[in-house]
């Protein structure tokens, strides 16, 4: 079994251990948009052969797509670049599948694109060309072969393509192997097909919605098409309404019993989404939520993420369902936060178990923080908040459950690690005085978002930069706030004009920020009350260059700063020292520090960088004079955004990649 993800490539299931193996960790920063898996296909007659339609974004700034091909189940890959873009992380990513291998002749593949009609390969995916006879350049939602229309060794003659449109023709059929196409008349008005499945008896089952999803869907249906007569049957389990808007998305038909169908709702926010099961071909349906139990013993954060209880909650953004073709009791479905699996589909109670061991989809919005005492690691993550990790990296009690939305920053007072602060996308600044075990909310402000925060070395001052607002400082633990002066005017966190606050890890009350629009570092020596430039002539970056980092060295001296930018790496070795650009570092994205090496006094420096023309994660034990790469080409994770060491464990490094969760490495 394989899964595809929006920003994290594809994974293969290890059936012996029920774990998932990442297959695209080899992609580097230049190719990280190929981690958007727009579609995934397996050769039905050769399980070793795997194909991925890879591409993440559709706008002009997006990287062109590619077809990734493997003949060893994803252990190694070959690549064919395409002249178009695909939207693995765009609207419609839950439709499909768009990429299909001919079940009768494996050298033939078809790809339904997002914006460029239909593409075809006749040499096993090595080369591709646009299908000239396809009647529309609109996006496709799925491609489907009718295996029964031909015999083994002969190209399948009948194909279906769903169209991403709610008006005009939304389903096309070819009966000559894709040379000519004709619309299939009679489908539901105002809806687009999302997924389709042939049931083996000449019927095509399809889910419908009025938008690509995963958001903004307010209507939908489920239909069954008798392909021989073009007869349509509405088999919708529950019809959406004005008071209960939603659509349908996920679809599975039992390979052993075509009368068993399971579909999912999507965007039914008011009452929660559900799966519906039919055992009579769609004549009647049973909602599975009412007869389900959910358990996540290995991932207790899921309960917190779900509001404290999993009871009666199937999850959101359910876009895909699979029934095991070898065992009809086994079923799996996805949500916006992970996978649920059951082996009791045919029982009176369907028991679901959370199954994400090995799948890491978290996105880092801020540097990782590894303080000198207390918990070893704090993170701020997109979508799923973040966590405090103890010495065993056990985040069970450390998950930020209130609020549990996207987090933009976390910081710890280096000389008093009981003091911790974090900011969220819900306008909240949360504070802790016990190393992140319990939390309280700081005095509220009104702004676009909660921006980012820095905590002074001893924890006596806070510098808060809300998105789109002037910087604020507090010297009474966040009970009240005053405006800072001299801090560069910022926008929202992801506006392209946000300037991150940084606390000096040695000198209490000192703060910094890097104004990348002017190439300046500004300093406050009075708890954040006022800022003035201390260094200029540094790298000037465009607004879209969000990945850079200014960091203070713990256990060193005041104003010992490192600056990572896409143009290189800078070091300021204390007050009075001038910035020095580190040789042979072409670009840098994240910088952090760890325990010094044997016989050394200066902390180990870790960077995510391109050094001597090679992307990698590097360690220096001599303050940047020399560097050692500590990852390899098979472990690049689409580019590393943040990295830091552990000040208590020599050689331990924490990596926050473009995706992939927290990666922990211990040098041997």
C-alpha cells in the first residue's frame, strides 16, 4: 500500500510492522516542490513499478512538474520533467486518481492535469505528450481505464476522464484508447465529479461536489452510471441542504462485492463529516460514525487536537477511502491530520486505530529551541500547534492543546528556562513559568495574527511583534504592553515583510532583529523599549525571501550572532566586532548551536546550507572555519529550514525540514 501527500511526497506501508516508509527523502531544496504528489499510480501487473505525478503549486512561481518512476517500489527513482505545473498542494488535491497505468498494457499511462488537459505516455512514463484529441484544457479530476474493454497485451480501449467543472461537460469517454473523446450526457447539474470507481459489473460510481476542495464545498451527491445504457442513478446517502451544506469526496468499492460501497462527506462542518456504507449497491446506507470507535494510543495528541475526545468524530477533509482488495473487512480513510484504519468493517461496531507511524507531515513556522535546562526541545508547527519534548522526546503531555492551531513561534529564556512563550495564528500569546508544563494567556491585543515573540535571557522581558502591528514589549510578564520604537514596520507573518524578534541568550534585556529589506541588524539594550541599527551592509533580500534566520549563541558573549540568508552566512563575534561573511557558504537557511566538541569551548555550530555547491546539514566545531556535512543525499527532506544542536548532548542535532516532523540525529 502507498499513500501520497500534499507536501511530503509518497510513503510505502511496511505490512509487517504497520509502519510507513518515506520514499522521497532524497529530494533537495531545489526540487522540494516535487514533494507535492498530485497523483500516484501502481502498475496493476507489476507491483514493483510505481509512478508519481509530482508538483506542488500552479501559479507562475511554481516549479514545473515531473513524473517520478520507480521499478523497485520507490527505493530508487528516475525522472521525466514536464512542461506544465501540477497542484499537489492546490485545490483539488483530494480528487483522483489523475495518473493511471493501463491495466492491459503497462507501457501506456495517462495523466489528467490541473490546467492542461490530458497527457499520455507509451513508453512506461519515460516520455509524455499532450493528447491532441482531448476536447478540453480544463483540469481533470480522475482518469479511469475499463479493463474489460480489451485483453492483456492490448491497449485498453475504453477510458473515462472526470472534468473539474460544474457546468458544461464534466465526464468524457473514449472507446478507441484515447484517440477520440465524447461527453457522457446526463450527469448532475452544478456539480463536478471528484472520484470514480468501476464496480466490475459495468457501473461507474462517482462522488460529486460543487468545488474542488478541500474547502468551500457546499453541495454534492453520489451517482451510479450504467455505462452500457448511459443511465444515471442518484444513490446519495444524505442530501446536503442550505442549513447543512457539504459535498461528497472519498469513494471505495469492494473488489469482491460490488454492492459494498463506502463514501465520505466533506466540509460538513456543523455536524461533522461521516462515512456511509451500503451493502446493496447504494439503495440504502448506514452512517459509520454512529457505530464507530476511535483510538490513538500511540498518538495521544490526536485527542487533544480533536477537542479532548475522539468520540463521535470521524475527522475533517476526508477525501479518500480504500477497502483492502485482499480482505474486505480492512478499510482505511484519510483526514486532514492523519489516517484511520479498521479491520472490522463488516462488524456491528467498526473499531478504528490511528495509523501514522512513520508519516510526518508537520511544517515548521519557526526555529527549533533546545534550551540549556528543562525540556530538550520546543517546536512551533503549522496546523498542529507544536510541543514540548522531554528527554525521551515524548510529547504526550507537551502538546500545545490550548490553543491547538498553527503556531508562529516559541522561545525560552536561556538563563531561566522556566519562562517560555509561544504565539499562535489565533491572536494568542501564551506564557509559561514552569518550562512549558502549564500555560496562561497574556493580555490580549487586536491584530492580523499573533506574530512572533522573543524572551529575554533571564525571562524578565518579552518582545512581541504581532502581525501588521508595531512591536510591543513587556517587563511584567505580559500583564501589560507598551509600544517599542525604532523597530521596522512589519506585515503579517507570511506577508513577505515580517521581521523576526531575537533575544540575546547571554545578556538579559537585549533584543535584535534583522531588517532584510535594508540589510541591517537592529538592537535594543533596554528590554525592547527602543531599537537602533548596529550593523548595515548585510544581505538585502526580496520580500518573498522568507527563509532566513538571525540567532544568538548561548553560553558565549553579548552580541555573538549568526545570520543565515539565501546569500550566505554571517558571524558577528560579540559587541564591537564587525560582521564577517563565512567563506564557501553560498546560501544558508537555518543556524543553531549545540554542545562544544571535546577540548573546545565554543559551541558547535549547525547550519542548513549550501557549502562548496552542496546542499546539506553541516556541523562546525571551530566557529565556522571548517564544516562537516552530517546528512547524505538520501536524506535531504526537500530542504531543511531550521536546525539546532543540543547544548547538553554532544553531536545531537534537531532538524526541521520543509516537511517531515522533527528529525533527530545523533552523530556516531
